[in-house]
C-alpha cells in the first residue's frame, strides 16, 4: 500500500477521522486534507528519520488540549489514553508544544524520570522525539518559546484570528530504544518535516478547530515498508479491432515478454479470450481468465489472472493482470508447517491463520479473521497478553509469553513486529517450565487496562501536588476536561448543609448564580448525587429534562454529576458538561467515579491547608511594616511578593528604622518557606530594630544579631543587609551578613553593584565579625536592596539575574520623571515635591518587580526596597 493511504480501524475512518464533527458527521474538507496532505507528510517524516511510527497532534478550539489527529505505523487503539493531551500537562508532547523546542527521549529509563505519566500510559521500550508544528506562514526553529495560541491556527481572543507562527500542534516520531542522543542530521530533518507539516496545515478550512475536537478518532495511515508484495497487479488498455495493447514495461515483464516482442504488442491478448469472452467484452461485461505463463525455455511457469471489462463503445477493453503466485506459495508453505502461524494487521486484527493455528487455538479461522485474538478467545483476555502485543508494536522487538487454553493446554506465543503488522507463532508447550525464557520475556500482568490506569494516575499525580483549593480546581479542569473531551466543569463544596461554587470553567457568565447555596437535599442532580453517594450520568439533553423537568440548562448535550465523598462524609460535587450527546462506557463511568474519590480527598485536604495558610499569612503580614516613615530629602518605597509554591509564606523581610544617628534600611532572608521561617523572621526583625535603635557601630549591630540567632539555635540560617544614612542623606554606611550586595543607580542612569565587604550568614559562627563599608549617594541617586527571589531563575546563574536587575534599573526613566515631578510641584511645597518623587520611585519599583509578579511558578519570596535622594 502506498504511504499516506488511510487504513486502520473502521470506526475512526468511517466517522471521518479527525475531521469528524462532535455529532459524528464528517466535517467537509478537514478529513480530506488530513488524509491527502498531512498524512503523506507524516509518513515522509517517519520514513526519512528511519522511524517506525509517528503522530500529529493539533490544538483544540479552546487551546487547552492537543488532539491526536493523524497516526502512522501504530494502532490508534493503543493510544487511547493519549487521544487528548492537556497543553499544560507534564507530558513529552505538551512540553514540546509549550517550549517550542524538540524534546527527545531515548528510552524507558529516561521517560520514567522525565515524563512518568507518559511511561505509565505507554510502558514500552521505545525512543521518541516531539517537536512543535508552527502555524502556517512560519517555520519551526531550533529554540525559543512558542507564541501562545487559543486554538488550532488561531491567536488569542474570541475572534480566533489566524496567528502565523503560533503553535498549531506537535509532530512525534518513534524508534526502537536508542543508547545515544538523536543525531544532529535527524534533528534537522525533523525540523524540516515540521515546517512541511506547517505548510500542509494551511490547507485546512476555517472550521478545522472544532472538527479536530470531534470524537471520531484520528486518521490512520500505513507506512511504505519496502517489504516484498506477494501480489503483483499491472493495468492495461486493449483495442481488440486493431489488436493494440497499451501498458508499461512492468506489464510486459509480468507476461515474460520483452517490450519489443509480441508482434509489436498487437494481438497479444487474443489467445487469452475465446469467442464467448469477446462477445461479453463487446457488451461491456467483465471477464476473468486464468492463464499459464511459461518462461523463455518452456520450463516451469506460473499462473496469472487476467481481469477485463469492455468499454461502452464496444471497442476499448480495460483490465489488469494479477500475479498471486507469491501469495499462493506463501500460504501453501505456511499451511505445511506443524506450528501455528498467524498475522495481525496494524491494529491487531487477525489477517491470516494457518491450519495448525486453528487446531492449537481450538477455533476456526473464520471466527478469528477480522478480529483481535484477545477479544475472540476469552482465555487470551488477560491484559498481560494484549500488553505483549503493544510492547511488540512500540519497541519493534519480538515478545513472547505463555497462555493456557482450557482446560490445561499450554501454548507458547511469539510475536515478530513489522511496519505493517505482526507475524505470530504459536506452539504447544508441555508445561510452563519448558519455556522459562518465554516467561521471562513476557510482561507482567496488569490489573486494569492501561487507559484506565493512565487517567487515574495522571490526575492522582496532579492532585498529590495540589496544596490549596485553587490548585485542586486547576488540576481538575486541566486534566479531566482534556482527557474526556468535556467543555464545562464545576466544583461545589458543602458548607452548613448547602452547596457553594468554588471553581468553574466553560460555563456562560451568570449561569450558575441561581444554584448558589443550594440545599444538599434539593431536587437537583448536583445535590442528589451527593445525598445518595452515587454518580448520575445523562447521555443527552432529553434524559436530563425527563429526569428533572424544568431544570435550567445551557447548550451542553451530556452531563456527569459526581459525588465528592471523603472519609465517609460529603465534601461536595463535581459536574462535567459535554457539548454534544455522548454515551458513557462502563470504563468511563468507573474511571470518573474513581477520580471523584481522588478529588474529594484532595479537596478536603486543601480546605485544611487553606485554613492553616490564612493563619500563617496573617502572621507574616503582621510582621512586615505597614507604613514606611517619611524622611526629609529621601523617598522610600518597598515591594513584597510571596512565593507561589508550597505555603506561599517565607522568611523574606524588610524594615525602615529612624534613629538619632540617621535612617536605617534593613532587608533579610531566612531560609525556608513555612511557618517556622516566618516566625524566625519576626524575631530577627525585632532584634535588628532593637539593636539599631540603641545605636552604636553597624558591625556591632550585626554581630549582636548573629549571636542572638546562634543562641536561639533554630536550625535555620539567615542573610541580612543593613544600610544607615547620615542625617544629610549623602553618606551611607553598610554591613552585610551573607546577603546580596545592593545596587546603586546614579543620576545619569549608570547602575553598578556595590561590593560592600561582608561576613558569613547569620547563625553560622557565633564569633563572626562583620566589616562596615561607606559609599556616597548623590542627589538623584537610587539604592536598591533586594532578596534572591528577585534575581534567581531556574537554569540561569545568579550573576545573570543581578545583571538583568541592573539593566532594568539603568533603563528606568526615574531621573527624568522625578525631575519633572519635582519641578511641577515646586510651587506647591515640600510635601507635594516629596509625593511626586515618591510616585516616580513607585513606578520604578513596579517595573522592577513586574517579571516576578507575572511568574506563575515563583519558588521563592521577593522583597525589594528602593531609596532615592531628592536633595
């Protein structure tokens, strides 16, 4: 079969593959383009990279999912758990989509380490590379983050306008496990293949995004394999009145004639048909004849079939010469074998079984042909046997296992994979002990289908990392909706016998308002599923309205109402909505019910966490200054951001203290992100404030704080930076205890790192000394004190982060803004001038803190203190 010709399971292709709309009808144009343009390019990519399988994912309409749209060389049924992949999920394809880079995994060990959820769903030995397919009009490069997009070939916003260069999907290619990195030439080839796929996607119609979301399944294609075909077919045109025969060189080779033989090809087929055949051909009927073709020496020969049909004009005959000699010989040879031989196609269905296989399996081949063995033979229904088949498909390595046909007939199976399917061998085994090698190669049995296990473990892993109620809601919406193709999700919690919405996604604005504070005993499915403890499924709008007449509903077509029950008491309910009618299989119902149990446990745990968090956050907020003092000649602003991971509290602090000797700025950081760190931070802040207020050298203040921390022995260390301005505000003394040095921005914009002398972290050495340094702060200059959360980034050095901060300060428009504000307020008095300069400094602080403020994964707290000299 030619590359790019769709094959595979009837369901997806009958429904139009990825071009099927959600109601099962083919969306015009999309499936045709996927089959005609995208599928051949995928085959070309796989074969050119010497792979044995490939996938194309395209983005869904809402941009939250990657939908498996085209599959080459792999059975789509095996990929069921990966039919929809959350863009934000921890999977290889999702990472390639988000990062805009090629992601390569050489084998199972690294897959388990980097992408454990991939390894759970596909626990087989294979290598894979995933790389992004950009939107039409741009090429896939080797690096750089991709441009976010809301849907297939669309940009952000409700209009879904095309966004050239945005991510449109992902190309994945599979190989047997490799012990090396992907060669650079193969990487370049795959990037070029992704560019070709990007161009192919330009032919998709405007409604492609909704079509890709359909439930019809992916388009499946066969790969050109180079395997010898046992059947040869050559076409011809024949004009009997003149005897002229038109055909290419392969036709005459098949007929054992050189191109110049046969009287110039005239009358060559006359001997194949008798008078009755010619009458039938002139009448436009079909004729089939078996013809013996001898070799040039008249020895041997073979039989071919000539299929012909007369044209409507009675003059032209079209037909084909079919040589099935090889197929008949192969079948005859297989029938002679005493061991069972069978062949499976690309999706695991039996294409051939010899007589010995019939006898060993205890069933006729007519019951097997066109079916999967483990579906027709109950004793092969154990998941471990299908697992062996899947392992052979993905690893492209032979697999073997033992099975017992009742009552006690042990059989040894061996599977030999190829690009177009699998050849199987089955032999009798006296006992399992005779085939220990086969048993060692056989995969372990699993208790459930891999799709069920995958979905359960995927959400369980996400919920295990969820700390707050918000985290639980995000995990549910990001994992369940893409996995099951839902469009709406709502989570309700029970409080005082009533249901309160804690999160929703996909519902029309205001639709859920009337259901707020619904009593648990109300006659509504979301409440009744909780009071009864049983899930409720509606496969169509008619079912819902029949069960609950008059209930308000939106445009959804199917629903799942799941009770959330933890430790025997009700926690809340989860409602899933699907925009078209759909059946819920028994497996889906079981999975959703199990997932509801996970959600309930996580939600209950998160409620306790949130309560503890509120106490801890209140403690931390109480320890930070709520108002900074106003000092003549100086403007001071501060910013603080908690981390976004864990308890979101930590040990960063800042303070501004006025003393008789001058103004003091303090910033520090206690290690850790928990209540203990926050409590120690409060103790240190109070200690530094007390020591500074008493007066004395700054070195002595830091040494006293260090000894206090050593005496407390909390098991934690801390850093601290202390600056003291003289009364004029011009001269500044500084002392550091393991803290990052401050930055000085001069009036002309030049910004430099002040390498103040320093001592060790507080709490390391009770007798440590802390030297003091002095610097000059010019009029219009700005001092920046900060904690490491502002300059640390994963994969980058601390020096690089400090340099980025320095550049941000240098390019700030503070000087001009401050001068302009001061001039404008000159006639309004000192207080107005101070307020104007402070506003300019506030703008600088906002610009400095903005990158950290926008980061959703801040592992550390951020504290920033800016001081500017006005005159």
